[in-house]
C-alpha cells in the first residue's frame, strides 16, 4: 500500500478531506521523529513501541579487497509490536 492509498483509505474511513489528513499524518511523523531524536521512547497502546537506539562503531571485513573498514556509530529506531497488533496480524 502506498502513502497515497493509505491516506485515501483513511480519509474515506474518517469521512474527511485527504489533503487535511495528509497534513495531520505529516505532523504525527514530525512529532514522532523529534521525540525519537531526543532519545525518547514512544508507545502507542495496542500498536507498538518506537525506541531510539545507538549502534556502536564496528569494523567490517571486505573479502573482495581483503581490507577492514570502520562503520561509524549511528542512531537508529527499533519497533516492537504491541500484543493487539501481533494478534491481528497472526489471526
């Protein structure tokens, strides 16, 4: 499902304008990202938990060139499904 299909389906379901809903979804994503950027965790009941994690610097071996290279540390996001979402997907 593309973003446009998702927005159109939600707009039909909520009986609202698709462009207005797109702005609300964009605002939600902005708030989510700004919260995760600060190292916080966001839990949406019944859906899941978004958590900001720091990946450590590591060395990688390239067998083609037979050299090691360093992959720098970086910030990443982990998602853990909530119980209700797991049940819906697995049923």
